[in-house]
C-alpha cells in the first residue's frame, strides 16, 4: 500500500512539513532570545535577513497541508474498492484504528497552519514586526502537532491490509446506529438542522457587518465561525445528506464525495472549511490591531477576511438549500414550512 502514488505523496508532504518546521525551531529559539530591532548589530541583521527566508519556506510548506487534507480524503474514497465491506472513505478509514485519528489531526494541522500564515502575514505589515516573537513561539506548538500527524498517518498507512474486512458507512452514520457520538449527529432533528443551516449565514453576516462598520468583534467572529463549522457539519450529516441520497437512513458525509453524486460534497466542504479558516484569521487580525504599528493594516486584513468568510458560509448554505430543494425526498410536511420549523 505504501507504494501507491497518492500515499507516497502524502507521506512525503508530511515528512517535508515536519522536517522544515522542526529545522526552523533552533532559529525560532534564537529569535525569541535575541531579537532586538533597535540593535544594529551584525547578529540582529542576520536574524532579520533569515526571517524572510524561513517565512517563505514555511508558507510554502504550510500551504501544502491544505492540499494534503484534500488528497487524503480523496484517496481514502478512491481506495474503498480495495477493501471488502468498504463503500466509501469511511470503510478505508476504519480498516486501521489510526484512520480517523489521522483525519482529525490533518484537520487540526490545516487550521493551525492557516492561523500561522495569517499571523505571519499581519506581522509583516508592521514596520517593527511586532508579532515576530508570537509567530515563532507558535512554531514550538505547531512542530509537535505536525510530528504527531506524521507518525499517526504513517502508522495508518503501514496498517492497511487488503485482506481485512471493514465496515461500511451504514454502521457508523445511521439514524438507528447504537454508536453514541455518531448517532447524536445522525439523529439530530431535521427542523433543528434546517434552522442551523438558515441561521449560519445570518449570524455570520451580522458578525461580519459589525467588523466592517466598527472594526470590533473580530475575536467573537472567530468563535462564531468555529460554532458555524460544527453546526454545518452536523447539519450535513443529519439532514443534507439524507436529501441527497433520498434515503432517510443514509447519513454518511463521505459518500457525498463520490462520483455517482457528482462529487457534490466538495461544493459543500470546501466553502465551509475556507470560510472557517478565514473566520479564524479574522480573530487573529483583530487581536493584532492592538499593536501600534498595526492599527491600520490589521483591521484592513480583518475586513477582507470577514468578507471572504461571509461569502464562504453563504455559499455553503446556498448549496445546502439547493440540494434540499431539488431533492424528491419529503421529510417535512409543507404545512410545517409555512408555520415554522419548530411548530
């Protein structure tokens, strides 16, 4: 299994990311100890020049983690045909106990990488690099996360066996499942799911307008983006997927990525992840505006990210609504729509 091109690419990307970030740790420690912009010493000039090189390399490495997350999910879905009992990515991820932990770690790495990239971008806008110690201290947290993702992913790929009988998604994402965690999502009331879908763009629009008009509320917006992300995933599992499959008991969020459904899952997940990432960036940029040299630049970044985030959440909700309206499945009586979701 290790010699499949996609698996080799994923391992190589993780090794490079972990290696590059780990190699930057000694430099990060020197910055934390010796950075002094008021000094004209040779050591300070060397630090300043090297920050550009290190930041450029890290940007390329961390951006690759977004592509790695997409490739990992795509490859898991494509490999489902190799395992008995697997119908989609769920079966592939359940072949080995490290499958889903690898996915969760990749998601955590993705959002952590986005946070660092925003922090780095905002810091470079200040004439005195006011956040340089913060962003290099953040590498001390990011490095262990990348190392854990590499090790868990490697353990997962090494544990893949074609002769293992795995379980399909119906045993995990089913309204009648006995699995507590997944059942709580699959059994979420449809009216509540629809309310969440309708509320996400409204709430995020309100938060975004507050930032655009007053420049305040960025940290709150980041928190709302996190809640919108969780609510959006819950709504997809409990309700949107059911309308797509037109099967009341089929709640799998991964089958939406399959070609037989037009890969519509990508049109749902890409805007949701991008909107959440931008929302996280809004919080970071708003926090950074406390620095005197960033009072003008940081709010401008926050406003741009807020616009992208609002657009992403609106696109996610619009695609969800379109999938529901075009479906032939009727879960709620028309009267319920006229009287209200919770009537």
